[in-house]
């Protein structure tokens, strides 16, 4: 039995509904799916039902945006208690920051002569946790960019003219919040940061695991992070980071994590 523990739906910047995602998971022969939308757990209950209907084990999750000394890191939280009131409050704050940021980015684009409105973006996003990909989609559909990637390269990524920084929790605050919600805190896609120096301090702050298996990790990277996991005594996780069909072929199942890793996670949660 295999798992994919890094997945997005339209509750953040993915395109699938929970039902579509669970169905793609079934087609891939996956036995466990975790939903990890950006800064929201809004899709988790619906995804739990969609998985149950297909005999798939569901793991509640969230991909938290945090920072360590100004550097943005994504933390995956797994086995979260969806009723934890502090979790709900903190996610609401992150979502408010995201919504305000949409207005700021759109106003920058307007100053660059690009005539789109915040409502264009919020209509496309249609969720509590909007992000830059939703702005990118509007830039593409309105003919300002040829692709989502071009919208990031030209306007949206850090250092480009419409980039706006985003206030976020610190990594220790994020780890503490995940623990308060009864979950495991895992650093997402460490190979994308080129900043292995952050791992030591995160472990010091209580990090539980590391996403070694990831679509954009080379075999050498995976082996490197497996070695670090062993060195620091971290739990190993993996997932595809599927966002649906907005980035070409759906990635779900591109990573197939053996079930023994999920068992290891479960035994760590229950202690
Ligand atoms: P935000 O959450 O608003 O900071 O936007 C970050 C999200 O944008 C990431 O989670 C990715 O899903 C997506 N993203 C980042 N870079 C690109 C890119 N070059 N093309 C498409 N999507 C991207
Ligand atoms: Fe994303
Ligand atoms: Fe991420
Ligand atoms: Zn992700």
C-alpha cells in the first residue's frame, strides 16, 4: 500500500475538488492520501468523506507558510485536530493576510498598467486562502501573460515588480501550533530551498519530520535528506505536491510513499 502525503485542492491553489482528487488517487492505486492545502484546513472534512467512500485512508493536513529569519519555509502539519480552536484562529489570521495581499499585488499590477481587479482574482480563487497562482491565472485568461510560469517570472515572484511580502508566523511558532493541534510538523520540499542550514534550528524548535520523497527532488537529493533524517532522528515523509491540472499533467501518484512510513508517523502521533 502506498501514500501521497502532499496534495492541494481548490480550497487553496489547487484546481481539483476533494472528490476529484480522491478519485485520481484511487486511479493511481493509492491507499492513503493527505490533504495539505496552503494555510487552510477547509477542505479536510470533505476530503475525509471522499476518501472514505473510496476505501482510502485519509490524513488531515495543512501546508503552513512560516519564516525563519526572514526566509520563507513551508511546514506540513499532519494528523491535525480540525477542531483545535487555536489552529482555526491562527489560520484565519494567515488567510486575512493572504486576502489583503491580493489587493496590494493587484494595485501594483494596476500601476504597471495592467487592468485587473481584486474581484477578478477573488472570484477565480473562490476560497478563504487565495494566493499568487490565482492572480497568475487571471493574468493568463485576460491575455497579459502566456502562462502561469510567465506570470511569476515577470510579475509575481520575489524581487519582481508586483511582489509583495507576506507577514507570517515564525517557524518555531508554526511548529508549536501544529503540536498544539496534536499534529506532526514536517519541513516541506527541503531540496527547493538550498538552505540546509535551516534544518538544525528547526529541529531545535521541535521539528518532527522531513519530506524526503518529493516530485522535484533528484535521487541524490532524496538520499541526502534521508541521511539527514537519520542524523537528526526525523520522521521521513513524501508527497507529489499535486495542484491539479493547472501545472500540466496531474502529479498525484508521482511519489508513492510505502505504508511503513505512514505507520511510523502514526506511532509518533500517538505517543
Ligand atoms: P503564495 O502562496 O501566494 O505565496 O504563492 C505561492 C504558490 O505559488 C506556491 O505554493 C506554488 O504553488 C505556486 N508557484 C510558485 N512559483 C510558481 C511558478 N513559477 N509557476 C506556477 N506556480 C508557482
Ligand atoms: Fe501551492
Ligand atoms: Fe510548498
Ligand atoms: Zn504544496
